C-alpha cells in the first residue's frame, strides 16, 4: 500500500508540473509571435525610408488608377522585396520590387489596381488585427484556418474590384497567371502582398 501510495503521489506531482508548463508554453508562443510582428513592422519602416522612386509609366498608371478610386498612396521601389506589397493606414505605401518596370503596362495596371484597392479599403489595419489574433491563439488550428479563409475572401473581393479597373477581366486573369509564374513569395513583413500562387484556382 505504501508503494502504491508513493506512485500515486509521484504521478500527481508529474501532472502538476505538466499543468504549470502549459501556460508557460502558451505565453512563450505569444511573445515570440508578437516579437516577429514588431520586427516586421520595423522592417517596413526601413523599407519606407530607404525606398527609391518608380518609373514614369508606373507613376502615370498609379495616378490614373488612384484618381478613379479616390486614393493616392506613396509609391516606392526596393531591392529588398521580391513582390509588390502595401502597408499603412493614414499614409499608405505601395512598395514595388525594382524589376517591376520590366512588366508590360497591362500587368502593371493589374498589380497596381490590386494594391491601390487594398490601400483604399485600409486592409492593412485588418491584417494587423488578424496577426494579433493569431499571436494570441497561435496554439489553436481553428483560428489559423479561419484567418486563412478571411484573407482568401478579402483577396477575392479585391481581385473583383481590380479586374473592373483593368481593360478586361481577361487582362487581370493574365496578370494573376504571370505573377504566379514569377513566384513572387509571401513577405516576412506584415504587408498586403500581391502573391497569386496561394489559392490561385479559387481566385480565378
């Protein structure tokens, strides 16, 4: 009986230690996720400070499209990113890779339409809220699934609006396919990136 009682006590101690470990792991994960978010925001600030100007064609297209939907964000290029990205709320910034001017005018129009609509809708603010929710509930797969669904719905809505700004819907479809072939990666900074590869079939 003494041996059995001792085994029960040891098992209870082990369970108690495990229970205390759970909140430590949860809080540690939250801290790591929020730290990653803060580093990303700092990186965006550096990109904004060290960005360069855009080509005359890109500027003309952006001014034309921006005037049609009532938004005029700052445009900049950077060698530090591989794909277009939009961030900011009061003074939004559309950051473009340095090779963006090599795309034809139709493709540039499609990408800029997408990014400018994100800026007008202030989607970056909602993305930051989503990142905060994911950081708080990083351990819950249902939250990750829900955020992915929300972001896909948002991208589809923005795609629909961007297609209406292009000369034809087919032009915008071609833009999505070109960007998918270019394999523009998602960003490690919290910005609204134009990446056509994820959920391409649903968006088409």
